[in-house]
């Protein structure tokens, strides 16, 4: 049936169950899953890792590998059951009628083939068009995805493109044969927030232009709000709630959806007066699911003998647009009842300055042709004149895109690198020139780091308890083994892990539990300053809330100074006292959280705030999409580092932005901005994020 004559559902999944078969057992990954995607509609699939989102997508692609099998139910594409098609029919549909975009763009590109050739292959294989026509179409699509200098792009290899550009090429490739259904599996997770905003914008625009239906898989509710018309919330292999964005966000009818929203930092959440509420317990393993409702053991409304008896069907909620919930008690729950917070905390005033940086610079020398010798040496200016101070009990957030110098500054502070110029004072003691191996033990133990990926920081062949004791030995804590054993157990108490976990191996822990072990190890020597480098970005939303709460609690008890490196401005707004915004090695804005999140803004801060997806239908945002990619630190633009992407540049007379690095402008109460804009223009700036009146 031709695409233009078909007006039924593009994708119809009915009572789908998918299992993976191992030698030991059958592992059900998806159970009784149904959803419908109409022509031109964008459907969001949200849930935590392991809930079965990607398995559904692979089921649609009929790509479940050797062990995966559709056990029951059907997947119909334009009315035809994909499960009953021959391999030839499937091959004809995949890539032409149904296209998929994966999380990691390089996995979809051939590193040894030029971009133009890879794009042209799609219509040549699927539609048999000539090479000339295919190349002309490739040029058109690359122009569509807003890449600069499309002809040069077609003549480049994938490694010559940035991550954002590679992802646009993958989107272009998926759209080459104008598919009816586009599946996007976490397509922006690996991208910076400003690039993510541009890519999401692009996906929406192209979806409308080509009339493509979309299945958008994500764990980010804000992103789904901005891209989709409808959504389906999944938990442990089942769809638990489905409906229009407005219905599910504003009139949710499932306890898991409610718990998910309560654990994400929406505007108005505050670590002291309105803390987040983490979901208790852990996600069940696929072969250890509870009887009855999968969410039962973690649910506030659980009723013994009712919620854990028998199968729980999906039922229709009458007041909504195809709104459904998998909950027996949805009509009995008061969904409008205010959240009861266990405890609130008084805001603590920061103490004395414990860390001070003065005009810190870190340059790297790189040979132009380092591989084969020769060529002029180039200098990478990773950090340019960084100056700030951090106090006891304070959380200072450092935000910016990748390549802005956040992690370099952390390495210099930790002693993994030494500074090129400038000073770092720790308790008034110079440490900028002392590498970590020459630092005193108490200096090393007082400045510790929690890393982004908990999987990479633990020794896989050592028990959890042994790894913490090892840190205690290095820091000289405890007089003997028995004392260190006790201290290790109290550190497990501190990070709220059962003491029995001391005997476990890292592979037996979930991501959130591993991150807690990382935090316990960081505090083994009584750390006074903790550098947390994206500590929750690899974790699920519900686990994020628990880990950030844990960091705050430890900070209150130990008066720790927390340097929180992140690109997630929602979490930054929730837990930081002050914010430092970095761009290409420069500090472009520094102030209290309230100052940085309200106008006047540095133009870059303004764009960052606009790019953050917020899962709240009452929030209105200014729409600012940055053009172009972040410049290279090896070849920074002249003048202001941000001038190549700044929308306010024309308001500065005489081309000053292109000639001179702006001075640091001191505004009220310690708020500073590095910008040439005149004071009267800064004062006229509008708030980026507004909460609409009810």
C-alpha cells in the first residue's frame, strides 16, 4: 500500500511480550506492551534504564539477536504484521520506511568512508537512483540539517566532524529516503545541552517537513515534553501510563509517574525548603519481579493482598485523550494532595574561604604533527585567568559545554596537572606547582574527587569493603585493621548502603550503589573539598535524587565544600549556592544561583538556560538556539571567546567583540560578567524561564 494512500496507524503494537533466552532461564524483558503511533505523530517512550524501552525499538526493527524472541502480541507497521514478513520484505522496509537513530553517532558511520558516499548509498541501495541524483539529494539533506558548508561536509571523513555534526549526519542519513517512521534511541545523550537543543529543534522541524512519525526513546522527561505529542511511561518491562503530554504531565494517574516527577529538580525545588523525594528501594531485576504490580514494593499507595495479587491490566482513564493507567487504585488516590516532605533544613551560611584561585592559567603545548614529528607547536589554552574562591559548607557549581575547561581545572586542583601560571591556595597554602605524588597525605585526603562514571572507578576484582579499607590505609586512617574495618562500616552507613555490601563485588551493584561506594571512598580521609565531576549524569532520574540528597546530607554533617561540575542546569539550580559559567577556558559569569538564573545574563548563560529541557507544562522559555559549534581551544576566535555564536554582538559598536577580550564587569553583590555589552542593554534583558500564571 502506498504511503500517501495509507491513513491508519503507522505503528500499532498490541499486547507485545519479548523475552531473552539464556541457558538458565527465560528473561521477560517486555510484557503486555501496547502503543499506537498515528501519521505525523511523535510518541515518547520514557523510563529508567532496564525498563525495556530499547527492547521495544529493537522489536520494531525485528533485530532482537539470537537470544531475543517475540513471545506474544503483534507489531504492525501500516497494518502489516512485521513478525510475519520474510527477511527480504523486512530488508526492503528497514532504512527506507523505518529508520533508526542510535545514541552514539559514530556507531552508525563508517570511519573509512567519506560522508557524501555514505549518504548517497541509502537511495542508491533502496531506490536504485543514479549516483549523481543520490549525491544531489545528499547535498540537499545536509543543507536541511543545518550543517555549515555542506559541500565540504560531504567531502569529509566522520572523524573530522564534532559529535553534534556527526549526529546531524546520522539524522540526515535516516531521512535520506523519507521514512514513514523514525525511531530515536536516546539520540542526544552524548551531546552538550546547547547542541542537544539544536538537534531536538532540527528533529521536530524535519518531522513536520517530511511528515515523519516518530518513536522517541528517552529518560529525560523535559526532552519528551519538547519533542513529542504523546508519551508512554514504562517501568520494569510494562507500560504503566500512556496518554497525551498534557494528560500525563498535568493529570498523572499512576504512582510511578508521580514518583518520577517528584524526584526531578523542577523550578521551585530547593535543597532546603523543598527537597526532592527519591523513590525508595531498587528497580527489580527481570527474573525477580514481584507478584502483581511491578512497582508495588516501592509504591506509597501499596495495599497488601490487593496490589500483589494477579495480573494488573491497563485501564482507560475516561477524562483524557486515549489516557490509560496500569493501577488498581487510580480512582482512590488524591492526585492533587501536596507532597509531604520528611524534613526541611535551614540554609547554612558558608564559613571561611578554604580554596582560592588567582589568575589560574593552564596551557598545553601540542605538536602540529605530533605523530610524525615536524610542524610548529601549537598551544591549547584550556584555562584562562580563572579567579574564584570557595567557602566551607558551600556548593559551587561549575557549568559549561565540553571543551570549556571544567575538567582541566579539576585536574590542576587535584594535582594531576600543574598550573602554567597563577595560584591555588588551599587553606592559604600554595599547591598549584605540587603534583599529586609530591603532595602531603593530608592535602591529598582533604581534596577528593567523585567521578562521572562509577563503573570505571572501582576495581572489579576487589570487594567493596576492601576498596574502602585500601583508601583508609593510603590516607593513614585508623591505628590497625580492626579500626579501619569499623571505619569502613561507618562509611557504608554514611552513604546509606547495607553493611553486608562490604562483601560484595562491584558487578553485584547497580549504578547508583556503585556511585555511593565512590562517594564513601572519597570521604575515607575526611575530605574537606570534594570535586564532583558530573556525579549523577550516568544515573537514572530516581537514583539521581537519592545521590544528590546524600551529597547534601554529608555536606551538612561534615561542612564539606562541594565543587559540582555539571552541564545539567536543573540540578545546578537545585543544589548549588553559587554558579561559575565557563566558556572556552574563560569564566564568563560568576554569582549566586539566584543571580545567575535571573537577568542580566552573560549571552552564553542566557543560551544555556534556554537549552535546558524542563519537564513542566507551566514553564515558558525564550527560544534561543546557538548557531555553530564550540570553537577549538587550539584555535580560539579573536576578541571575546563567545563572539562567533553570540546573538547580541551587533549591539556592541565598533566591532569591539572581535578585537578585545572583554573586561570582567562587576555587577551587584559579587555578581560578575565578562562581556562588552553596555549596562543599559544588560538591564533590558528578559527572563529566559518564566512560570506561567495558573
